[in-house]
């Protein structure tokens, strides 16, 4: 059964393809910007005039979806740029959908990179006000959907966010817009490079009061089931590599598609080890992504998506 590459391919249980990938892209205000993120080699900030060249590559490689993260020109206590009709994400969505209408465009739904305090919701007296945060997150979702987003991906971890966003979208006549819920998002040490990329590091405290304790597994199932009941069309587990058991358990528990987010710290570790010649980057990345799919992830958000698609298909 293992005697040749053809035999191994014939009996292979898990097959990885570019169709499995969602590629994250960071967009910023300005002109002529393609600026590499120091802790994430190969990942860039793009101004809108450079965004389409990147998206063209994604489409040419057969990757079916992107998720957009925006870095605003200004921040305030309520993250008002997140739900502005001319916000950086909204502008990017319109631009991409005009040229590539069949590409699935997802919009991250959170306030952290838009607030001057760096938290994912409204802060009152040093504490996150959950219900006040929901109002702004719904406004953000409706604004992103009206701009053309196919999927709203709420990552804020406020209680009741899925139900609130589903209701808000439906009331705005946007019933066909899907929700990919970051239902199982841990308070992880693997997010460091992303916070550099999104300029979203909290200015005080941390996010452990609303993101999950990494020690908890059963809680992940409660969160996932709750979000499905609230109207989530898809569920995400974040991070991925240290939580493969959670991916598998969630997949066995819910009857909606499950995504895994191969996050910035996981990406940065592989890139650093490869740069030092300690690992074979291609072999390690493909093994890791295959492992995530084997664990139950039907979609994988990964910064490796373009490279992995090239390796899998032989396309340039």
C-alpha cells in the first residue's frame, strides 16, 4: 500500500487542494504602498492601488476566497472607521468585487484595529461593554455587506455576536450574506505578528475576559453549538496548530462547515525556521495544512495559501 507514489496517491485519505484556502490580506490608506510586515515575511500591507495586483495572483492560483483586514488612517474610542461607508475595508471590498465578482470576499468583523485602545469592543470604566459593542459590530457587518462582502467573519468574541449580526443583516435585507463565526477563538500567544500587522495591540490589559482560555476544550463545543443555534453558517477555530483536537471535536459536534485559522505566529515560526535552514519549508507547510484538513477543517485561513497553491498545482 506504500510501495510507490502512485499507490500512496491511490489510497490517500486526505487530499489538500487550493480550494481549501482562504487568503488573508491587509489593506491600508495611501498610495503606492506594498510594505512587508517584518515578523511575517512574504505578507504585506497594500494600499488600494496595489491591492488588485495581489488579488489577481490569488485568483490565478485557484484560491477561491480572501479575507480582508483593514488598518484605518485614524482611530477613536468607538472604532468609527470600522462601520464608515468609505472605510478602508469597504473600499477594498468594492474594488475587489468589481473586478472579481466570483471571488468569495470575506470581511473580518471586529473593532480592535479601529479603536485607539486596541480592544474588540466599547470600553467603559476600563471594562468591555458587551451590549454597546454589539450595536457597533452590527453596524460594521451591515456596512461591509452593503459594500459587497459575501461573508461576514466576526472575530470579536462578544457574547451574542452571531445572533445580533444575523438579525442586523436580515433586517437590512441582506439575508443571503453568510456568517463565518470565530466561535472558538482562544486568548493565544500566537497572535503577536498579526497585532503588528493590524496595529491592534491592546493599550491596557489583555483580551482574556472575552477570548477563550487555552486550557478549555469542552467550552469550545458550547461556544460552537451556541453560535450555530444563533445563525452561524460556518464555524472557525483559532489558532489551528495547537488546537487540532478542538478542530476535530467541533467538527464531530456541529453540522456546518468548520474552518481553521493558521495564525500569524504559526506562520512566523515556520518562516523563521526555514530562513535558518532548519526545516524544509515546502514539506512542513504542506504536512501542516494536510494535518489541519485531516483534523476536520474544510476551510483553512492561511498566510501560506499562495505558496501552498503553487506547490500543489505547479502554477507560477
